[in-house]
C-alpha cells in the first residue's frame, strides 16, 4: 500500500478519489447512451494500459495487440459455445492462450534479436496471419462470424458475464482500476526498473547484468495476458466475433491511439487518451452525420492524431499533470 | 491439373510481382535513406491510381502514357510531405512516426472516399483482352506490358542511384547521415527528394497497376501490408531485394491461389514473412543489421 501512493502529492490522490467515485456512481446518473460510451472508453483505457506496459515500460513496440484480444475472445467464446464453459473458467484459458501466443512471438523475436520496426512488423504479421487462419476454421465460425447466444439484459450473472449494461461497465471499470494499480506497482518494482533500463539503453542494461531476454519476455507475457482478459470481456459484451474485424491491424491501431495521445510510458496517459479520443469520435460522428459525406469523420480523426504527434509528441498527460501540479515531488522520478 | 496451368499462373504471378516490386522500391528507398517506415505506402499508391483514373476519364490518356505525369505529381506530393510534415517527427520514437504515417494514411483514404466514392473503378483499354501465345504459355498483353513498364521504371531508378551525382548524394545520406552533413550535403533537400522519388515510384506503380486492378479507397491497407512483406523478404533498404521480393511474393501468391485457396494466399505470404524474419531477419538481399 505504501509503495502504491508513495511520492504522489495529496491533491493527486484527492483528484483520483473524486474521479473514482464519479466513475463508480456513473451508472446511477448518466443515460444509457453515455454509459455505453463510457464502457468503450474504459475498454480502450484498459487495453491501452496493457499495450503501454510493453512499449512505455520496456520499449517493445507491438502493432499487433488485436491478436491477443482476438485470441482471448475466441478462446473464451469457443469454450462457452461448444462446451458451455462460462467465462469464469474460460478467462484462464484465454489468458493462457494469449500469454502463450505472446511468448511465442517474443521468443522468436528476441531469440533472433529482432527489434524496433522489425519486431513491430512481426507482431502485425502474426495478427494478420492468425486472422486469416481463423477465417478458415469452421469450428470458430470462419467468415460468417462467431455468435454467442443473446443474453438476458435484465438479470445479472457475473460468473457467466451475462447481464445488464451496468454489469459490463463495472467489470471493465474494475479491470481498468486493477490494471492501473498493477502497472503502478510494476513500474516501481525491481522488474520495472529493469524494464526502464532496457527501454532507455538496451546495451547498457545488458552490460550491467540485466537479462534482456528474460525481462522482455516477462513484459510481453504480462501485456498479452492482460490484453487476453480484455478479449474475454469483448466477446461477451459484443456477443459476435468476426475474424476480419477482430484481428485487423486497424484494431491494433485503435488500441495504441489512446496511450499515444495520452502519453506513452505514463500511468494515466492511456486512461486520459481513451477519455479524450472515444468521446471525440462520438462527437465527430454526431457532427458529421448531417453532412452526409463519407469519410469526413475519418478525415478529422486523422488530422487530430497527426496534430498531436506533431505538436505534443510526449502526449497530453505530462502537460496536464504539470498544469495540475501533480508531478511527483521526488527528484529523479520524472520521465 | 496439367503443368501448363502452373506455368501460366507462375508467369502471370511473375509479371504482377514486378509491379509489386516497383511499388516496394518506393518503400525501400524511403526506409533506406530517411529511416522512416512509410505506413501510408499503399494509400499513396491508391492516390496515384486515382490520378491515373482521372487522366484516363477526362483526357483519355492511356495509363501507360500517364506514368510520367502521375510520377511527377506524386513526386511533388512526397517532396512536400517530407519537407512539411515527416521531417518534424524524425527525432521521435518509432511508434510516433508510425502513428503520424498511419494518420496520413487515414487522411488520404478518407479524402479519396470523399472525392471518388467507395465503388471500385477501373479503366478499359483497347488491348485489354489480347494475349500472346508462346508454346503452351498464354500471356495477357496487359500484364506483359505492365511487367515490362515496371522493369523499365525500376531500371531508370537503379541508373539514377548508381550514376547521377544526386543519386549518389542520396545514398551517402542513407549510408552515413553525420558524414553527409559534414561534407556539406543539403540533407534536408535530399531527404525531401528521396521521399519524392519514393512516392514517384508509387505513382508509376499505381498507374501500371490500374491496368490490372480496379481501384477503390480501401485498397490501400492491403497494399501497405503487402509491401511490408515484400520489403522484409527482400531486405529493407536493398533495391534489388525489393524487386526480388516482389517477384517471389507475386509468384507465391499466384501459386498459393491455385494450390490452396485464393483466400489463403495472403496467409501464405505472411507465413513466408515470418519465416524470413526468423531465419534471415535482414532479408534475402539485405545487409546485416547495424
């Protein structure tokens, strides 16, 4: 507990508590539409946090995180549809499968010392490859899609993840909070310092005795496992899975947008980014609906992202954090 | 199935592969010199295809004749893109550069969508249905012309980098950035030129490709991924490697299309990519990583 809040200024803790209370109370005072937007926001905050763990902490660029979402989603959905095994058990299979896939890619990549852009392309290749393979597996619904039985939205069955919108909201909120705590603990642990050493200078880290292969693998394993859990939630929230849309590179890009906008390598960057981008997308949709021109929304979208990369390349969180005076007081703790 | 079918498919794959190779030259030149992975590659080529389409529709210019026009137009586009936008992210981390190029790609797709609509559109040239017969081999005239045109443009590019002073200066920037600055090369201008040349390749490849493929805005991402596969198989930054990779992927795609299922052909290419990344990460003709 001490490690969790050490060095965080009091007003930061207060602000965090206020945000947490607001989020927990949200289902009681917002409309269904706002709640559905919040659910998507939290989904991207969570997956962004998981992605950020690899690139922001350990410096490993993955552009294929949709792979882990897809594996988690398909694994749990297959167990549920074919064997009636609920997600409470399926989530473990999903984590195992995602971690196995992540470790496989990581093993191949790090073993043959593939890094930087090449590693990123390897992750894209695996995601696209898996998507095409799933496309041809009849057992997983192939191109026609994989559908979970539509649930009763009134009752709440947490073990089987069947229930109301609010239940899905609390599940993803809990996951996001847990991921935040986990990342905070990891970042300030010995493991986290090893990762940051690798991120800053791989050769130097190796020279002082950091086992590159081992710690990179741990980063990939944790990140892919966390993302796999998001996959389970995704499958049971949307109730339908299509290989083309689940594994596409576009989906991986959606995951990384939040952290990049918010600030790669920061704890609150992925969350802030998701809270900015998803509502922005919704606003753009409603604004451009009347125009009846295809592509206007995407045009704005691309322009926003380009503007952030060009004018705020460190992301928005470091800037907002210093505006609010939330920077840690300790020396040498800042990025 | 008789052997002639495989031969025919292989030849047609080879000719398509030459066009792939030409377009990948654009990616390879940019990466080899500026060290930026152009994630908007396919989208820029689609823009080239649309420009060719407009020239054909409005002025009746044959796609083959419009190659130089499209190449010049996209050269200008690439030059300005590098000088105004991409240059500003050169010092940022890989993922930021990636994101900027992905944003450029999204902007280009949506601009094409707004201007040209979502439907697939193609050109119908007079010689579209003609073919040559050599023994058991039947070669589409369009494909043959397209393949030869791709070879010619690629040859011109090789000559440019090998024999002209500007070409050598560009290679110098790629080989040793600091050295190029020290000897007084105008690196900023040369980088912009490089990006322009890369995009000109894409324009030429797009113009040629329009002969055999109908264009629509969503064509871009598939070609971006395809070019990545080719450039890694052939070797990032290696120009002959890009052509070789293009031919290999073109042929393997065509053969996978009849041996397995057409829908599995890209899985086959991705499989090839994974193999190459593992066994020879610098690519078939690439230099060892620095």
